[in-house]
C-alpha cells in the first residue's frame, strides 16, 4: 500500500504525522466501504469493561487482538489470544502484569476495515524501520464519561508504548468535550496538541522518538451519554514476545 509522501515526510522529520479521515478513507480504498465501516464502528458497542485499572476506574472498555507479519509476505496473521503486557517504565499505572482483556470478535479481526488499516500502518512502520518480522497488537478502546465523572483515555499520563510504531485512529466522539492528543519529546517539550475529531482521523507515531497522551474527556451535555472510541494499532520488531524470531 502506497502512503502519500506528505505524511511519510512529516513522520520522518517530526516523529509523528496526522492523517485526516478523508485521506485515510481514500488510502484504505475498498476496504473502507461505507457498509463495512458501519459494521466495524458498531463493534465498539460490544466492548467489555477493562477490569485492570489500578485507579479503580470503570470508565474504559476494550477488546484486543494480536497479529504477526513477516518480511516479503503480504497481510497479517492473527495469533492466539494472549495477555497484553507493558513494562512499568512504559505504564506506571497498570504496567508490570499480564492483562487478559476480552478478545476482538472474529468478524472484526478478519474484516476488511481492520485489514486495510493494518496494511496501511505496516507500510508506515516499514517506511521508518524497513521490512521486519512484526508483532502487532490491535486495541479497541471506548472511554466513557458522565457528569462529575470524567474519563481518562491515558490514565498513565504522557508515555511511550514501548513499541516501534503506533497508529491511533478515531472511530467516534459522542457528546464529548476534551480528548486532545498531546505529543511531547522525552524532555517534556510540547511538540503538538490536537483533536482527532472525525471518523478515521489518525495520528501515526514513531514511538521511540516521541511520547503521547490524551487529555481527560467529559460530556458536552451532562444529561446524555458520552464516549470516545478509538482504535490503536502497534508494531514491534522481532516477532512474538517470548518466542524465537
């Protein structure tokens, strides 16, 4: 999949790039057909509560899947369901333990929209690091908020994910204030702050170079339901953790 020179140049120069939703839709082409996207987006209504929040919060719902990709072989192969692990250095709130989240539904993991986004993200990861054996994780997130009970998209604060490339794609903002994406360097200098607002608005990050976070969210109308839905895809070099290759 060919990515326009503009986002690739921005990613190489700054360590991050923004890709508007309209451009993302054109890049994933037929895999982003309206009917397929509608079913894909609707799957966020079936996420399960994240029970691993050490702050005691129940404002986050999620599902996960993992994949591998090999040099010279197109596409991504789904792996067996496994826990998500982050070192404490990358997640001071919830790191250091295996977190068994609900598995992504089979039809979502195999569906055209996710496969198109995986292929696009891989092309950007390989623009940064060249063809590699990749271990890939896909995270569906919903952050809920209510009057007097904000939601925290990144409760661990501004952070690295401990991978090589991160793709963050907006699915939907429903009755929402806040939720600004923050990009910083390791010295805490603010490089950018923006809102992923429209469906498929995307940020791509060279994770070793920049840290990222998202400001808290709250309902715009306190009387109505409020949530922020995103897809996060990560690529890490070297194959499946704990296995050879």
